[in-house]
C-alpha cells in the first residue's frame, strides 16, 4: 500500500482558498500519482466544488465530520448519504477538537463509525491522550478505552484508519517523539488483535494506523514506515502550498 497523506484543512480555508490550493496540488499530480494516497478533507462548503475538480484525479476526498443518521430533522447536520453523493470516500471522526469543543463522546463516535461503514465511507478515527493524561502515565489506558468504546460492535468490510493524535501535539509545533509514536502504534495493533480476536495478518488490511500532530516537512520521515505507521494526518502543514508540497515530496522519496 502507498504511504497515506491526509490533509485536514479544518475551518481554515474558505472555498476560493481551497480551490487555489487544490489547483497547485493538481499541477504536481504526476509526481505523486500511484506513489502516494492523498486524501483531502476540506470544509463542507468546499466539498462540492472540490469533488468536481477531483473527478478525474488520483486524489481522494474526505469530510471532516458526519452526522450519525442517514436522514431526518437534524438541523445543520450532514448525512453520510449527502457525502456519498459528492463521492466522499473518507471521513474524520473523533478528532480531539470535536471531542473537546463540540463535546462529542465515544458513544456518538461509535455510532458515526457504524453509519459511515454502512455507507462505504472509510472512517478516519482519531484517538490520543491529553497532556495531563500523559503526565500521569495514562496514555495507553486512554488509547485502550477509546479503541474499546469507539469500535464497540464495529465490523467493517472497508478499511478503518486509526490516527494516533496526542491532543497536546496537535497544532503545537511539538510532535511526539517518533519512538513513542511507534510504541503507541504497536500498542494499538496489539489491542486490535485482542478486540477482534484475529491475528495481524487478518487485520492489517482492515485497520491502517497513522500518526497526526504537528507533522511537518522536516519531521514527516520520522513517523511513516512501511510496516507500522502507514501515513499521516496533517493539519497546519497541509494548508499552505509550500509546506504541503514539502511534506509530499519527502513522503514520495521514502
Ligand atoms: P496539526 O493538526 O498537523 O496542525 O498538528 C493535526 C490534526 O489536527 O489532525
């Protein structure tokens, strides 16, 4: 499988900025085609225009959120069916910004994962510890709890991405040490084996482990390897042409 690069544009790029950045990326497409799997997650207001532009490209479209029902009176929410109509194939769930500012809990995240899988949209599940939990030595407890609750009863026929994103590393310019990210990635793998009672050979095409949190063109090579951490979820560095192409150029050369 090619290394994975997920660009999370958060609420930072409006429609014209999203189109402009995507156009810059499309100019370089031939360099990355067949070598990287690039998933762009813009704001909802940019999804339609970007889906039109990506129709004949090798890049994929992801959403930053979804509601947990297919349809109904849920003012302001976006259904997975609406995402599918726009050819969205991936969706971030459980991002720490939504867990903390929007009070999304594991029960809700679990339901979102289930409805995404039902609609053939691959969830990109974010998990990770806060600074305090880390200082208290609870990193692995937190990861274990989130995996158990978020994946409860989830049986998937499509890949689920699990992004290890330490909350304190997000947007801080201060990523986790690569050895620690690998240690947590191994722990995630072990827990998935336990949860699903299958060996890694059987699970490895179903669960793809990623790292996210202050990834930059300088450090991206420290995180991605062919075996354990298959790619990255990138916020800040994916939102500007120079740093985005910088990351992708390093990733394609690994
Ligand atoms: P960051 O964000 O790369 O800006 O730290 C990562 C994320 O929020 O997914």
